[in-house]
C-alpha cells in the first residue's frame, strides 16, 4: 500500500498539483482569478479527456489568457469548452509561442503561413478605413505589391499662406 501512495505522490508532483484544491497549478488562475468553480474546471478536464486532449487545459489557459481574462465564471467555461472542441495541438502552439518570444524569430513554417494570411487579408481589405482602439480614423489600408501600408489621413492640412491664397483666387 505504501508503494501506491508514494507513486501517487510522485505522479502528482510531476503534474504539479495544488494540494489545497487538488487541481493542476496551470488551471488555478481559472478558479482564483476568473471565478470558475472547481466543478466546472473538472468538467473541462473531463471534456478535454473525451476529446483526446488530456492534459492540455493548462496550455489552453496560457495560450488564450488574453481572451479569457476579461470573462468571468460560466462565460470562461463556455469559451474554453468551445476551444477544446477544436482538434489542435495546443501544447505545440504554446511551445512555438515561447520559442518565438525567446529568439525573436518566427519559424519558417509560421512565416510562410503568415505570408499567405497577409496576402489574403490585403486582397480582401484593400482601401478599407483603419481605425484605432478608440474608434478614431487612422487612415486607409493600401496595397503595394505583396505588402501593404496604412496611408494616413491628416484632418488638418496646412499649406503656405501665399500658395493657398493663389489657389483660392
């Protein structure tokens, strides 16, 4: 019986389990910061196992924290359940994100994927008005070759007095 207890303790220490809540440390922010109940976290882990993604909930929390940090309770649960239904390698995505932050370089496969996405975006959104987070107009998206730029709108155009006066006359 001692061997089972010691192996359980070793397994728990490898998985980094919080002794107070008995949840993986990676998912504790869901309970402590976002107000998700322990039962809902367990339901998410169960759903992940059913989807063949056992052990990825912590990776998903890290990967999508910027999206879920503004949500609370059941809204977090619904969002993460939807994410878990996607068949993606979330652990690999976190590893790529950490690698890109560490080296500052984007892997070649990611760069080619982003190039394709950029060209599709530029094709679809050429001449669209670009606005900042406050809703103010910044400029117009222009396409030049395989890349694009935002042509800035200057609401107040000033010109030399003599030249403007001559144009007006």
